[in-house]
């Protein structure tokens, strides 16, 4: 494989890895009990409809992973197909995480004595995702060699930056209209102005380079990538302060366990996808290593096992909940006038027809068998289950095929790095791997 193809393939692996890791930190590891409000998740969808989409997504993920793994054996001739497959896999897994986070929230708040999330001026996930996309696009502009900057790539990156700048602008304008303090309104306006000005300079420089490609114009638009990233991240940090993002749902221990059981199964599939991206990147440099190909098969086996587990959890919950009770939680688009009665309304609507409590013991049964107290902190349970379901938590081929959850982790397989350096090529901690125990605890506690 040529050096140019190796650069393209490794860059694709790093972008997919960074995207999956960042979204997993926002939605899964944070255990933030809030509904998802994006174009991929309809506010009118029922639990059955979302469950069907989750099952369909797992099948698509398995199909894409099989396709990528098959192409890996022809990596010298199929590098373009591998890049396309990884990009599509990353997009599918992001949608899958959104669906799982949303249904975990719905299942959790349908328990008795739980209060629904209170929407704020800013939707936390939407604005963080827009900031992430801007950062990834600017990073790609900076890292792409001048010989690889095709006109189509430039158009795609500019369009992506403009699209998500508009998302940031619309979110801040909507929040600005509802803010009462004049100083805060001015701050929102100034943040939007700083981002749009920096982005305008960047796009104008890119257009100049496209018309007259040379090193001087190339270095000019590179200089504006950092200001766009910095102002966008500053805006996201300001807009996601506690005063602007509302309140997450108040959950009982039983409801929190149900939420985390769904998120843990989802995280296991995400971890396998992250490991797949990392392994393909390593294989692009060393095609003769059979150990990497064994890890690809382990990732595939882990997705199969976790998909079955997630489907069983959703089927048990759905059958136990809606066969006895017709309650469907109303969680979407509550206005300012409804915020004060949010908790009272949810309590009066549920009464005694809450979902069966035996589902809340999914975590407790596993940890009682291991001698752990059922009253141990929730974040310890979540981190422990992630470690058990990691694609690297299988010590041998027999353990992978048997689907055991207590196999020993493989040493030395970890990601290292900082979530702040999204475009960094260094290894980073895989959620659920033995080396990520500390980071898993801190993320879950948030």
C-alpha cells in the first residue's frame, strides 16, 4: 500500500475513534439522564419503535464490521473501501448511542418516584456535538497534506464547518431570547459573533486557496483553524453551564440500575467499534501481525454477545412494563410553565403501576454472586460491568466463544490520551478496559 493510502486510512481510523470516544463520554459514560433531541430521535417515538431501531442498528453494525474485517485481508488493495466502511460504521454507532441513551432515559423515568428531566435554555448534547464536528473538521484541515487537499475535500470540510456554526448560532440565539439578565444576553451575542467572525475568515481563506493553490494561501487558512476551534469550544463551555442546560432526571436506585444496564450493553458494542478502528490503524502499518487479526474477531464476537444481552434487557423491560401498565411517560418539549410541576405530574401519573422491580436487580445479581454488596456505589457497578464487557476482557478464544463475563483482561491493551485533544494520534483509554478503571469511575460519577 502506498504511503498516501496509509495516511488516508490512518486518518480515517483516528477520526472515527475520536468521534466514538467523544460521543460515548457525552452520552454513555456520563450517565446523564436526559432525553435526546436530535433529528435521528423522534420525540413521538414509543419504546417499541426505538427498540426496533436499536435492534436494526445492531444488525447494521455487525454487517459493517464484517465487511471491514473482510476487506482487511485485502488491505493493500481495498483501502478506499475500508475507509468508507469505517466512516459509515462510525455514523451508525453514533446513532445507536443516541437511541440507547434515549430509551434508557424513558425506561428509567417510568419507575415510581422518579422525576423527569427539566429542559434548559440549551440542549447540552446538541451543542457539544456541533462543537465536536467543528473541531474535527478544523483538525483535518490542519493535518491534511497540501497534495491531498482535493477540491471536493475542501468543499466537504467547509460545508461541515458552516453547517455546525449555524447550529451553534441558532442554539445561542434561541437561548438569548429567553435570558433575563442583560449581561448574559450580551455574552451569548459576543460568543456567536466571535465564532462567526473566525469562521468567516477561515472560509474566505479557503476560497482563496481553492482559486490560487499555493503554499502562502495554504498557510493562511491554516492560521485560522485554531481560532475557529478555540472560539467554538469557548462558546460550548459557556453555553453548557449548569444555569443553561436545565436539570437531569431524578432517579431512584432501581431506575438508575435499569438505565445503567442498557448503557453498559451499549458501551460494550461501542468499545468493540473503537477497538476495531484502533486495530485497523495498527494493521495498516504491520500487515503480517496475526495478533491484530485475532483482536478483530474478538471485537466481532463481543458485538454479537452484547447485542443479544441488550435485546434481552429491552424485551424483559418492555414485556414486564406494558403488559401490566399502559403508562407511557411524557417527556418531550415541556415548556417553562410545566417545569414547576414536572416531578408532581410524573408521580401522580404512575401511582402503583410502576415497572416490575426485578429488572432493577440485573446489576445486583451479578455483583452478589461475586461477593459484592448490592449497596455499593452505582459508579462502581457500572465501571465493573464495562470492564467485564470490554472486547479485551476475553483471555482466550474459548472464553470469547462461550461468552463468559469473568475472563481475565488482556494486559497492555489500552488507550492513552486526553479527551481534549480530539485529533491526537496517541492511544487513549478504551471505556471498559482494565486501564480505564479510574477514568470510568470519574466519568460515571459526573
